[in-house]
């Protein structure tokens, strides 16, 4: 297999056209004609992941967050990023990122958390339409930021937060305090930093917006407008990206070696 084969299948599922304007998804390091025998999937590409790829003989690392996000003016091998680039080039390891394009599809980053909450009648909080050609048929898919849906059963605030803790293993949940009545059923969720969706979630009649990276004034503004906002952490709200990518590889490349990194260390710790 060559990288182009893998990329074409990945981008048919989560097209790069769906990434946000500020993003840097796609092939970051490597050559589309390079051969690939093994893929290593991770959340953040860190030095320990590069070392793991070398040990495992992985030719391609697929991360959720792009390891090069902003403009890169020079490369210093003594820096963290520079050393990862140097080692990866020396071992012919390619880098590919699926970030906001994976966020913006209905079976992407947010799907597994929506499945846990058993949301039905799902649609994006801020929808767009994607048109693609599949053989002779034109397929119109609903895409966009976040997921809004209805729970099969209503939750109390305490029950919902306990479920989120059990599912994500986050030890602390921050929230705006204005917990609604026990009849919590209309749920908006967005992995990562999704507080920008608060007004739209409120207009949809959401009882709660579940996301991460909520700032102090975001809590204040949401509560003032009558929306309960729950922050379960950036990583915790997006951690299922790895399992989502592995599931995709298992389905579409059943005879191909794809592994999930077990060497990543947390970025945020709790005490």
C-alpha cells in the first residue's frame, strides 16, 4: 500500500474541505507515493509516539491534533518538534492529521459520546451540506459543528455528570451551576473547545451543552442566557477520536496493520 491509497479513503470519509479555515489537517510530513506497512493512531503526536512508531516499525502516524498547527519558520533539531521531525525523517515515518474535518462529520469525533448518551434524531448544531459523488450517484450528507439530539431517557443533572465521569474518566467536571430540572433530554455536545456553539445550542432549545475548554466568561454568559454548560475537558471530550479512527481502519482495511498508541502521556493532569 502507498500513502495515497490510505489518504484517498480517509478523505472520502472526512474531506479536507470540511476543516476549519485555521486548521492544518492532511499530510503534514511525507510523500503520497511512500509505501506504508503499518499505521499508528494517536491523539497528540509527541516524542514518545515517534519512539513507539520506530519500535513498532510504523510508517505512518495519524494524529487527531496537527503536530504543526501554525506557520513554521525554521527547524531546530534541539527543540521538541525539531527532534520529532529529525527522527521521523530518519526512519521514513510520515505524519497525517485529521482534526476539524473529523470533528465536522456525524460519525466522527462526537459520535461515540453521542452513542453513550443514546442520542436520537441527531443533526449538527451548526449544519452545512456536503455533496459528493459515489459511482453514479450524488450523495448529500449533513455535516457541521457539534451534535444535537434527544436522549432516549431524561437525566437529572447529577446522573448526567456521573455518566460523563464514568465514560470519560475525567475526575473533575466544571459547569455553570444552573442545572435545569430533572428532565434533561435535549443535548448539544461538541468535542474540544465548543463554547462558541452556546448561542446556537440555546436557540435549538438545548438543556445542556457538553464540551471542553470553557473560559470563565463563557460560563457566566451561558448561565445568564439560561443555558447549562458542562466542561469535561478538551482531551476527555475528544478522546474517542482514536477509537473512531481504529474502527474506520478495521472496516476499510481489514488486512492492514493499524494500532492505537499506548505511549501517550496526558497533557493536562488533575489532583
